[in-house]
């Protein structure tokens, strides 16, 4: 492992931590914009932008045992990366530490899911992504950023694989062997006010079992708010919508990743900034809700 930076200046050692962050600077299958390997440290730098106290949750990261393991260095070959990543995720699960993975490209997510599946037999996976990524292979590769949903569904089952925020898919979708999806249009057109909230979204979230793994491909967010991604797709979700999704799911989430940030195309740094803030939000929401909602 290596990285001179620590997310949010976290200082807890692994043995006493509740959360552990691991960077995975892998982008060998990126097909449009290369450069997400630089994202883990870019997101770490952005994490220093925020106060540790999260006002809406009455939670301070200074009071939470958060550990940063640095970055995986075995990234030259996917088979080597897979072995190392599985080992690190298993270590976190064995020590009852909440895993936070920072990519890198989305191809890392099926490896994490496969490792968590060994601990949580009834695991659901919610993927936030502009793209369905349900190809069996892409450019001759089974393990690609474009095959993520397919590989995850093979691990946990189609019925337990959900993709929200979709607005791009290969021509053979939909068919009877595809995962459950909600398009970005369906989500953003769902009414949202103080009394009703988002009725469609809340009804759909009721179908998600616990435990759940959350994978956030940052291209799920509209490029106006997150331009620095590998495959930007217009007409995406607003950041506040993603924040709402995280809040509703936090009592059940057992791990998360944030992937596909491409700092080279993020001149203002707002995509890394938003990514870091979503990690803050996950931790803050989990800590604020754990006292009243224990599954």
C-alpha cells in the first residue's frame, strides 16, 4: 500500500477503526477518457475542503474511527489486482470494518462484491450509474468497466442487482435476463417535497433487502455537477438526489465504492470534491441513524 495523503486527515489505526478507506488506482480497461487511476489521491485532497462536523447529522468525523489504508499497488495485471483486492476486503470484513473503496474504474466493483458475498449470503447490490454496463465482454475483456453489472449479477443474482440513474444501454436491452433499473428521468421526475418525499423512489427502495452494497459510478451525476468522469453522459441525477438515496439506504449498507472520477478532465476539481463529500455523507448518515435503526 502507498499514499502520502489520508482521507480527511483520518488517524485511526486499522485495529480500532469503524471505517477503512482503500484506494484502487486501476484504469486499464477505460475506453474513452483514461486517467481514473489518479482519482484516489485526488479525492483524498478534496476531502480536506470540508469541516469534519456535518451539521445536518450532528456528527463529526473527528469523533469517528476512520482509517485510510492507502492505495493498492498491485495493479499491473487484473488477476493480480483481483487477488490483492479480495484479500484486503476480506480483512476489513473479518475485522467488522466498513469498507470504502475509491477507484479507479468501475471494473473493481465486482471483485469487492464477490468478496462481500462470502460474508453476506443474501447481499443486494445497488449500482448508481449512467450506463447499464451489462455486456458479457467488451473489447475482448470479461472484466471491463462495460461489463460491471453483468459480472455483479453473476455473483449475487439478477433479482438482487439494481441499477439506478441509467440513461445509456446497449441495443439488446431490455430483455428478460436484465437487472432491475430506474432511469435518471424516472428518478428526477419523481415528486419531491417535504410531505411526500419521492414516492416512487421510496417504494422501489422498499424492495431492496439488507445487507446492501452501494456502488457509485460518478457519471450517474449530471456532467454539469460532475464533468470529470471517464464517460460523461448528459441528463443525469442532481447531487442532492444521490445524497437522498444514500440517506435512505444507510441503515442497510455494508460497504461502498466511488469510482470513475477522471481528474485530468476535472479542471475545477468539483467531481473529486463531490465524491469526497458523498463519502462524508455516507459516514455521517450511518452514524446518525445507527442508534435508532439497527438491522
